[in-house]
C-alpha cells in the first residue's frame, strides 16, 4: 500500500485500477486501493476487510476533530482551524480506507470536503486547499466537485505540480480519459524538480499508454 507523504499540501497517489499501480497525489498523502463499479456506473472502493484498529494516531486525530468542531461552534469563521479540521478529517478518512472501512472513510472525506469548502468561502483562494479538497472529493465519490477544484487549482497556479499529478489520476481512473491524463503527467515530468515524483509520473504515463494502446 502506498502511503501519503506530507509537504505543504497533500500528495495523494490513489490506485483505483491496475493501470495506476503508482497512484494519485493529494497535497499531503498517498494511498492505494482496488475499485469496483456499482450498478449505476459510479466509481466505488472495494468494501470489506478487518475492522480498523483504534491506534494512538487515529485516536489522536479523532480527538482533534472533536476539538476543532467544538471550537468552530464558537468561532465558525476561523479560516485556519477549518483547514486544520479538513486535514484531520482527511487523515482519518485515509486510515479507514486503508483497512477497507469504506463507509467510515467516506464520512470523514465528506467532512474534509465541507471544511475545505468553508475555509475557501471565508479566506482567500488557495490552490493548495483546492487540491486537497478535490482529492478528498475524489475519494468520497464527488466527481464533479473533484474536477471543478482540480481545474480551479491549476487555473490559479499553473505551476502546481501536485494538482496536475492528482488531476491526471482523476482523469484516468474516473473519466478514463488516458490521453488527457498523460498530458497532465507529462507536465509533471517536465516541470517537477522532485526525481521521485517525476519517476512516478513517468511510470503512470507508460502504464496509461500501454493500457490505451498508444
């Protein structure tokens, strides 16, 4: 399983199909999981697996979420705390997804999306928050929201490598538009100064081209 790594914003590598065995990037993290499609054609993560253990890190994050929510009742316009709530909820959603506790995971990814959206309504537009919002939305199946905010993040900051990386994963996994996904990853290869990220993007390009017969 790929793990998230933290920078100033999330980097998520989501592996939703065998094609993308290298993943997606949120501003803070990386995860992989198999996927299925329900009868409506909606993209979902495979359910089942062992119950999530209440490890110390998870308990701490859940405690932080409760504290943020209580504090926000008294000060709902605290822009920074809304982002902190979104980050904590995102991390909890990820932990539940890692153990295939999908319903719990979606609950917290939805909470992250809401917190990020509220922070953007109150504070200045921030492509990092937009990227994290889009990635959390993708995890929770809010495909239109995900695409909207990936595009907004890139439009606002055309040098945002992580937005492009994740948007490519979204295009390949959700839209199955491999050509446009490759375009985003090629930009990552050309523009990123991170050799590991460049290598992952190149692998995704090769896999997508092989899958699409290019």
